[in-house]
C-alpha cells in the first residue's frame, strides 16, 4: 500500500527542516497562535473530569464518541451556523485529518474518481493517492471554483467524492459565495457524488458574512469535517465527521472501531467540560480579532514591500494568504532564497496533485507577531525584487 | 474496502448488547478494573502539563511521539524486562490497536499470507481481513504454539507477518515458554517473515517467571506492540509499536502522519509526568495482586461449580481464562442461556478466523468482585449441567 513516492511528504519534511532553524520567521506552517490555547480553563476541565468522572473517562468507551460532546457540537451547529446536525450524525475522531482515512476506506475502491480543488490541502492529496484514487483537480477562484471545469469532470467521470474547503480555504484563504454553493449543490444532486465539506476555519471569520453550508443544501450527499484544532488546540486530537447518510455513518463507525476503538476520553470529556463551563464564544472572538489584525498587517506589508505585479488573496477569515509571483518566478526558488535570510514560506507545489514549479505560494499570518510579519515580509519583498531584476 | 461481512464485528455487537443489560455479571469484556485508574495522580499530571508545558501540549507535535514518553518506555523495557528498546525505535500511537492498521498498511499487499494463533485477538483478525490478507491459523497450546503446524505453514507459504501474543494471551491466558520462543525465533530467522509480539498484559504477571522477549531473539524481524491500557487506562488512547527495522519504522511514521498527524499530546505528556512522579511499579503491583486474587476465585469456582469434564487454562497473569466444554456443547448456546440469568461470557467463535460453533469460551476475571465471580460462575455451572443432561 505504501509503495508510491509521496511528493507532498518530501515537501513537508523539507519545510519542517527549514522551520526548525532557530530565529526563523515562519509563514510556512499552519500553526494556530498559542492565544487560542485556553490552558487554564482546560486544566480545570481535566481536573473536574479526573475528580468526578474518572471511571468513564479512563475506561474503554463507545466508538462514536462521548455523547455530551456530540450534543454540544450539534447544538453549536444549530445555534451559531443554522446547520441541521444532530448528535447522532456525528462521529468523533482523532482530529479532522483522520476523517480522510475513514472516508476513503469506507467509500473508495482502487481507481475511483475523486475531485479536489486546485490547489488544496496536501493531506487530502496524500490520502486519496494512498487509496489509489484518480484525482481530478478543479481550479479555485474568488467566487469558489471553476464551474465549467467542475461540470465537465462530473459529466466525464463518475466521481465518488468531491473534496472542498469552502471557507477560507487552505492554502488560498478563498471562500465560496452563496451563489456558487447553490449551483454546485444542484450539479451534485444530479450525480451520486458525495461532497466533503471540510470546515476547520469556519468559526474564524473576521470579515463579511457566513455563507450557506453545503450540509443544508445537500442532505445525505454531504459529509462535514470539523475540528477544535483552530479554536481550542491541535495538540488535543479531537475532530469529527458528520453526515445524514446513515449507511455511510454506520460503516465509518465500524471502521473507526477497528482502527483505534475510540478517541481519547479524557480529551473528549475535558473539551465538553470546557465548552459548557466557560465563555467559548468570547474565546473564539479573541482569536478572530488577533488573526484579523495579523492578516491586515500582512496585507499592508504586501502592498508596502512586494512589487505591484504580485497578485494575492484577501481572506475574510482563517489563517492563509495565497500569493502569485509575476514572470513565472518559481516559488520553490523564492523559498530557497528567503530561508537563507531566515524567513520561511510554503511554495505552492505540494498543494497541487501534479502541477510543479508553480509561481504561487502560501503565507500564514496566524502564528506571527505584527512586528515579525513586517520584518519577514520586507525580506520576502526584497528577495522577489532581486529575482525579478535577474530575469 | 469495507465490502466484506465482518463476523467478528457482528459478534462484538451481540455481546455488547448483552453486557449493557443492567445488573448483568459480565465475564465477557476485556475491561481493566477501575483500580488500575490512577485518577488522582493523573489529575496532578494533566494540571502540571497545562500549567507548565501548555504551549507544547496544545500545539501540533511531531508524529513519532513525545520524546520524554518514548525515553520512559525504552528505559522501562531495559530495566524491568531486559529488552533492548531505544526511544528512537518507538512510535506512539492511539492505543496498541492502531498498530494493526499501521503495520498492515505498511507491510501488506492483497493476498499476502499472515499467520495468527488459533484462537487469537479478534481485532487482529478484523484488520488482516480488511487488508485482504490470507490468514493461516496455528493452534495455541500450553507451551506456546503447535510447532509442526507453524513449520509447515512457514514452509508452504511465504508469510509477511506472524502475529503472536506470547504472554497471557487473549483469549486463552496461555504463555509461550522460553524453549518454544527460541525454536520459533530460529524458524523465523530462516524466513523473511516479521513476527509481531503483542504484549499488552506482560506487566500483569502474578505467578511464575518472565519469559524471554522475541524482541531480543529476532532483532530486525520483530515488531513489538505495547500499551498503557491495562496498567493506566484504556480510555486514554496511548500505545506504541517498536522495532529495530529502520525501514519499517520510517514508513510507519510516514503513514501515521497521514493518518492523524500524531497522538494526543496532553495524554502523552500526562502519562510521562505521572510515571516520572509516582510509584508506577507499586501501582502495577496493586493491579497484579487484585487480578491474582480474582483469578484464583474464578479457578476455585470452576472446580466447585463446573462439571469435571470441563477443561480450562490456568493463567500466570493477564485477564483471561479459556474454557472448553465437553460433548460438543456449543459455547454460543451456553452464552444464550447464561445471559437469560444475567451472566455474560464470550463464546469462542469470534476469536477464530473461520471455525464456528466451537465448544470453547473466554472468561475475564479482571473487572468482577470475588463475590460476583462466585455468584456468576455458579450460574454458568448450573447451566452447563442442565445442557449436559439434555444431551
């Protein structure tokens, strides 16, 4: 199963190595800011669980996940985002990333067609490749996705899955508007394709208005992926998948049981305890404000330091800005140059299934101070200038 | 991938349903006794981590696992069991069960041959079937395993894996003696087969002497699986695989990274903190004494209440006794009768890959009081008597 060459993995290793240099200013990772870690409240929550519910927390538990936590997630979907998720629709997993494996194992056979955005989250590409899927990429744009391309691919190939990150996408920061979502939902309804709506950043909107969830538009044809990684902690591995498709959920739970029985109960129970006993919305608001400030600082720095020919996205939430260099400058070469001056970026290549030597790259503003953003962006700007001159 | 009928799963569901009846005396599950849950010490440990190391605990972490925990595991292998494991040989996973998936994904192709004990742990059968392995079963006995059968299968089929639980096996409670281990190691050395040494109960020896680990006998041809589920908590999903085979470990870590990035850091760090700051050996000794007492109570009850024709194992540790009924009484029928009187047992069937309608069954003494053991065993004895008379 593991015979294939994993381009995405090689790239991650390369970037991780770069980022581990001391004093590097890193815009490369997708790390939440530690401001999002409510350690004092979590301490109380773990303590409460160990004092009062330890016989449940420390024993084997059911695979689907702690019912109180599933109720909280469902209730928040309804009250905050008007999404009709029930506790029974949810399977708790070890971070949303485990969802790729579970969904693939349950739905895919060798050579099945899968549609992804181009660019997209690299772990999705890795998993679909691991399951020997045929990956078809559709270009993402500032309204959502290239609808003609999507239509053609849906027509040409019976596709099992269409994987989307409709809010503040990783890596581009782009968001699908309501109109595009409705058109896509109508297209999908005419097929047997299941749409995966990955929404790890949805709560981190700092501008504009929430757009409608595919979960409401597509009923049994959608699987929602969610996570506390960006609002509480990625070190605690608690995420979920949710679907109204009973047959899929039954198989997903069976597979998860074989995979690792269930997700850590102290973690699930501590998160439930924390959300029920603190002002979680206020905590999220604090993260939103910080990321908004840092995003603005990064956009200001682009306008100040980058040549005018550079194109970039203006996210309304999340953690990422996507930049396109002029004159076919390769972003890998830019990354190799900036790291010499202790600034790390993510070249665009690993976010594509096949495209290489691209001119796009990802910047993350989530885990950098405004000062470091200015300092690092200046260096990137100077480096681009130098490369442009030598062209 | 999930198309196959999963006999083991159907059986587990049936048993879980039986066990959920209120006031049932259950010898069916494999649940540790809550006495093994050091909740007060864990509370301190989680609190310490959240106060002092929260930026590490709550952020994304490296896939291989928390280095301090890996050092503790390696050091304990050396000092307690004289097994030469280094921190670098270890990959931390979400409970040892995740090891089945990781090992299978990394080593198996469709139709590869895998050898298991008969009977064996049902989750192993499930995973190997999921990966479309050809499963060959070798009968377990009171010295270890039927060596002639093993020799024949190794000769006849190039086998990728040989899965063993050499200490207080699940479901039989049997242990391989040193002589058998050495003979098996010599056989394996002549092949390219990798031996999986699953040892979740090894620390729970309450009688006799430790036998030599395959890890020392087989060097790069062995993968060790271990867990804190039976000594600290199964609700905290922290286990590990360990191997000197560098190529295997590299692939295993890569696969785990795609699977779920890493295992919960608060859990890993709290366990490390707990072991470093309490008398873990004393804690294990407490569990051993309790299980010894309960095991003795169960054996006394067998001798008191079961007909003389019944055969059973006498474990030197762990959690299980394996019973064989006379005159081809089907253990499924026995289980269906005893549950009517609120006593649950595990029929032997799901512990075999293919054998059905067997006369063997598993009893677990770990999570029952001495009083309930006597009460429940009396009912099983009466039921067997009744079934024997109607034969």
